[in-house]
């Protein structure tokens, strides 16, 4: 996503893009088993089929999930016109009283030795203050560089998108991270970790989200490092043009979070 300009003309255009994005997409928590399967199926498409990063958890249903999903809040972005899941992200909130690995962040499970920051380390922070944003995925159909002709079976299909629709697709990555921040705020959490490839923090910095690198680079599905940002820094650094979208996402997700089943509410409320 390109940074929003401060000029009046570009500012008006950015505002129009955000309005269009909010009109055409909805942010939805995956609360039902059916919606969770939609999330797991998208993750299968990206992490198993496209990238080959993970083995299918359920090869027959084509689903990808792991043990940390038990302690996660799942959010998806749904395209209103087609009903397709355009993207998804999860917030993993450790349960301190549970046995490993449920009492840890995923990045602790596979990258513990790489976490080298002297203070910004999960072991040195209040256990109920942090969470991890992970399993972020964007549907291939909603990537601006993918043409309809590149995807089998979409010609003459309602999944064919106009150029007008495509122009807002780059907002999906920022929107998913905004959903992660919004859910963290609504859940009373103030510190965020994420394991990212080097390109993604640079992309997010263009929107004002300046992460701190807190770990050595490791080979995990490519070269990746652990990053950290706290809620205050994320909200203060956020480009002002993105604030209407951030507040919109909070308004959409707040009532859904309150309706989570009791066994999930313990994860989503501090």
C-alpha cells in the first residue's frame, strides 16, 4: 500500500478509496464452525497449496489449522458482492495456566532462541498484556497483480473484478493489521508480536506502523524475524488518513467480540 499524501487532491482520493473499501468489504469474526472452516480453507490455499509452508491439517476438507487456533480470535475480511473471504488473520492469546505450547506465542514455540531483545521479550512482559498476529493471508483473487485470466474458471464468473474494485485491493494487508490492533484494544491487550519477512515491516511502515525488530533472522518459511509494536506506538504512528478505517473496524468487531461463546470469551477478555 502506498503512503497517503498530505496534498488536498490526494487526500480526497485517499478518503474516497477508504470509503469504497468500507463499502465493499466487511470485517467479521469467525465464530461458527462453518466460518472457521472458511478461514482454515483459505489458509490451506495459501500456506499449503500456494507456498508449501505447512502440511494440511485436514487434506480431505483442505483445511490448515494448528494447536494455537484453540487460543485464537479469528478475523476474516469478506467481500460483500461475492461473499468470498478476501483475507484472514488471527490473534493468538496465550493461556498462562495451560501447558506448552498453549501458554506461549507461536513464535516462542519455533523461534524461542532467536528472541534476543533485552527487554521486549515475552518472558519479561506481563503474560496477560501481549498477543501475536499471525496466519495473515490474502486470497489470490484479491491481489492486485493477479489477473482474472491467471485464475482458472473465473471467466464469466462473479469473481471477475472491475478495475474500480481492484484499486482498493492493496488496502487489504493494512486492513488486516488494523483489525489485529483493533481486536487487541478491544481485548485489553497492549503489546503485539509478529513473525514477518523483511518486506512486510517496510510496507507497514509506509502506513505509519513502525515495528521494532526483537529477534535474529531465522530460516522459517524463508528468512523471517520477530517484530514488536505496542498499541500506543501503533495508534500514534498511524497515518491520520487511516483512522476512519481503524474506527470503522472497531465498530464492526466490538459487538461481535461480545458475542463470542463463553469458552472463547476467556481468550478475548483480559
